[in-house]
């Protein structure tokens, strides 16, 4: 908060009104317009929230022009190269990186909660085998509130912490169960002697007949996917979680709302959409057809987008994409996939698009999902599961944001207003008299 103010003048002769200007640690100042309606009887109009700070947060900072992403002040580049995912979870949840003792404590708490209630298997059986994993995940995560009723009071700090650990611990188990169910394989229980990412990969790829031998490069790549997707400020799914939890609902229900929002192709669904786009181009003829595809993307009359490109906030580059690109090449080398036609196509499309004036002039660069889809595909994660992996990773961010909101003294239920442009008041004409 500063003692700076700004005054809004109206050209229609209404009295001018003055508003405080609030200053954050870094980033643009914000005009505190909470008193606007009371003082003027007017609302602001900002569909898509292009100029609206919906809350005050200490968790994540993004400078879209510089391509900077900080979790609790730490650059994403340092976190991705010096920490593992559970350290980042500690940072996001509790405000700082863990000491070795805190790290061991978090690891042991997460490990102890990684199994899910056995009854969950029967719940899962209600789904069709070919159900989309995000449909399944929305249901499973929401259902956790029915299985763990002892940690659903959002206003109890202890219950919030238990539900946070439960969600972080159980998400890999649930995502792997959703996958195993879809392919008709037995579920693999989590193991307490595995790290977080390795455990997830084991639950995905092992069977009772054959154990999964973790590959260091691939486990590290998965862990990096988790770190890079862990939080991203007030994006659509995080805002959904905050809005949902603002009613006082339980944490599992709020996170299920986040999962549902993330599913959309303009948000977390982009990695799946990106791979499907690559398959389409491959079917049409591969690298030779990139030119035609790009022409369709540029055509004003088409709705085709280059999936995995563009971002609402990053207008120079997405720092997560830079890290994911590096991982992408490491994984492709490790698996000897550089000559695989699909991956060659992805690299050729990226090269052409980043040099094309349409994308350059609109500041459209590859985002994290362009590469995370390729990495996941190379690791063997089925395309339809990509967004569920994103949800797994983002869960910690959603929880950190939800906890911050609920403990904020300024917290109130979210209730935006609107510009109404429907019919003015009118009277109902009895049915028989209507023309
Ligand atoms: N392909 C082709 N044109 C695009 C694309 C794209 N991927 N993205 C934006 N544009 C064009 C858009 O048509 C518009 O052109 P014009 O000025 O001629 O009308 C211009 O660029 C500005 O786009 P916008 O729609 O105003 O940008 P936005 O900030 O509303 O949308 C976005 C951001 C991410 C939704 C959009 O870029 C997009 O749909 N990208 C593809 C989906 C995607 O990869 N999403 C993942 C985002 S990163 C993960 C996450 O954080 O969820």
C-alpha cells in the first residue's frame, strides 16, 4: 500500500473520484477501485480480466514482457535445475524452500498418504473404459471429499493441511489408476521406497508381471514437468479454484473445479491438442504439409490455431518453454527418438513458426505445452492423459492459492457484477394472447 492516489474524471460532468494506488513488491501498480460502485454507481468492465488484479498474492510472479517466472521470489530456472518437485511443493505451500529436516518430513507425510481408499476402485468402475481421463479425474477428485470427510473443513488450518497433503500424495495414484482402468490393467499400488515422480511412473508403467525400471533421465524429465506446471499465478483454473473455494466449499471440491477448468484446450488441454494437431499434420503428409497447415492457421476465416503457441501473459517467450525444450532434447536423445517422424515434424513446425512474421508480429512463441506434450509422448504417457498430468502438477499451486485466499483478512466470497444488455423490464403476456 502507498499513499499515492489517482483521480478519475468523468466527461459527463459527474464529480471526480479519487482512488488509492497499491504497490506490490514488483509488477504493475494497481488502482484500488473497490469503492467505485459506492462512490459513482458504476462498475468497471473487463471481460477476460485483461486489466484486473483479482487478489493480493505472495506466491507467484510473472513478468510477461521479460519472460520471468518466480515462485515465492525464486526464478523458475533455478528451481527447475536445483530442486525436486517436493521441495517446490514445500516452497509453494509453506512460503520457503525446506530445510533437510522439513524436506524429510514432507516426503514422509506425502508417502504415507499416497494410497487411496480401496473403495475408490469401485467408484472408478462406474466409468466407461473409454471415458476421457479428465472426466474421470474431475469425478475422482471431487469424490475424495466423500472418502475423507475428516479433512473437508476449509476454515480449519489443520484439516486444510491434511487435505493438501492428501491431494498432493493421491493425485499420482489417481491419474495412474485412471490410466490403468482405461487399458484394463490391474492397478499398481504406490510404493514408499520411490521418489514422487518415479512412483508415478511405476504406477503407470509397471504391471504385476513386470516391474518398471526407472530411467534417471525420464524420471527427472517428469519431475521437471511437475515443477514447471506447479503454479502460474491467477490463470483460469487457479481463479476457478479461488472462486469455488470462496463460497467455503471443501478443498477437494474446489480442486475438482480446477481440474474441470484446466481440461479446456485454451488452458491445460493445449498439450493434448498440440499432439493431436501434430498427428493431423502427419496424416496429411508430414513435414511437406507444414506450409499448408500454417496457411490455414493464418487464414482469418479459419478457426485453426497453432496449438502450444501463444500466451496471454508471456509476450516474448515462456521461460518454462525454454526449460522444457531443453528437457525435450535430453529425452529424445536418451530414447534415440530424434529421427522419429512425429518428433521431427514437431521440431520442423517449431522452426518454421518461430521465424514466420504472422507469429513474430503477434508475439506468439511456443509455450510450455508445446514441448511438454512431446516429452510426455516420448516417455510413453498416452496423449489423452497429458492434461491429467498437468492437473497432478498444478494441484499444489491450486492448494497454495486456496490457502492464501482463505487466510487473507480481505477474503470475501467472489461475486463479480455485469453489464446487463438483455431485455428491459416487461410484462408476461398470457400464453393464449401471444402471437
Ligand atoms: N495460433 C494462431 N494464432 C494465434 C494463436 C495461435 N496459437 N494464439 C493467438 N493467436 C492470434 C489471435 O488470432 C490474434 O490474432 P489477431 O490479432 O489477428 O486477431 C492474436 O494472435 C492475439 O491472440 P489473442 O487470442 O488475443 O490472445 P489471448 O491472450 O486471448 O490468448 C491463448 C492466449 C493461450 C489462449 C492463445 O494464444 C491460444 O489459444 N493458444 C493456443 C492454445 C495454447 O497453447 N494454450 C496453452 C497456454 S500455456 C498453458 C497454460 O498456461 O494454460
